């Protein structure tokens, strides 16, 4: 595995691969690898000839009061894990490499970014995501890029950017990877002490409760959300949001007759966590 730090190095390596008619897979990450990240790498390794993993804690998607300085970082461990998964290139640039002096461009996706995490974290968040992902796509020129479905709103934003800007990249969503007790894997789980770690399991239990009610035939959005909210309340968790949204547009819904996304965000202990379930509609 090669660890590359500059755009020029990556472009040279990709040019050689393309000359050899190799397909390129990209896994964009912010590091602090866990099984969820490794699952993305395995999907890329199975599908493409050259696997590139980017490791970049993107400052533009963090707000002034968010955890950029404290975000978990362990470059040596990340490199070791990536190498074990057969990654070919680990692209680990500095912020100055991605955002040089004079950088003045930002990509904004309207609509999709106005709700859920966009409303909770502010418009800067998905502007930062859309911009850095677009830069990574133009640097690496992947055939396929892999994203986890835990960040469901992010995945929709990336699909929108790719479609609207005619970027020749296939976007693959990879299912959420969970701990045995159901907690969605996240780099931020390291912030949880023992009590908060146990409390955090209520997020998926709340979603499971609503999912089971939906699967039994309930379609009313208010009843489904109330069922999930009860589980969170009993666990002492006040969500930042707990909402049902259209699975493609993130428009508000009153029922789940069509495909919907049940999404939650909450602060548990020292961590802000997100999770979601996809509820299959009737048609």
C-alpha cells in the first residue's frame, strides 16, 4: 500500500492505473477506522482493481462549536488496517493540500440539506461535505465510490451532486454495520463511557420498535414516531430530531405508504450520534 499526501501524487498513480485499464474504487473517510469503514473497503476491493481510501478530517463540515479538534485520529492504526484490507492507495492530505490559500468555492445542494442534520448542524455541514466529495472525485476520478448508509442524508446529497454535475462516478451505498447490541458503528462511539455506551443502545431499539410497528401494518407517521420516542424517553434520551421523511426527497410525510427514512440524532454522554432505518412502503 502506498500512502500519498499530494493531489499530484494521486493523479499520477491514477493515470498509470487508467492506462492499464484498471477500474478505480474510492472510499472517502475521516479516519478512526472501525468495522463499518472496513466493510466499505472490502466492497471496493471486491468490485474494483485499484482501491483508494481517502483519510481527511474535513474542517469545512464542522461548525464553530463542534468537535473538529477532538475528532478521533489514529493515522498509524488506520494505515495498518487499510493495508490489511488490501487497499492500494491511502490518500492522506493536509488541509492546506485540499484547501490552498485563496480557495473560494463551495457547493450547495438545496432542499436535501435543509432538514435533519442540515437543520441541526447548519448549512455549512453539507456544503462542506458536497465540496470535499466533489474535490475527491475530481482528484481520484473513481469509477465507483462507496458510502455507508448510516449517513443516509449524506448519501442522498452525494447522489444529487453526482447527478446534477454529471460526474461519471457510480455511488454505492453499503448497509449499516452494527455492534452485537445494535449500536451503529461510529468513530464517535469512542467518546462514550460505559454508562453512555449502554444508554446509546436505545437509539436502535427505538428505531426497531417503530420498524416492528410499521411491519405489523401501522402506517401513521405520528404513531410510529411516538413509539420510537417512548423508547428514547425511557432511556433518558432527548433527541435533536426524530423524524420520518421521504426516502428520496426527505420531504415530510404523514404516513409510510411509500418508502420512508426514519432518522434520529441525539447527544448521548459526550457523543452526538445518528442512526436510521429504511421503512419499505406499500408500492
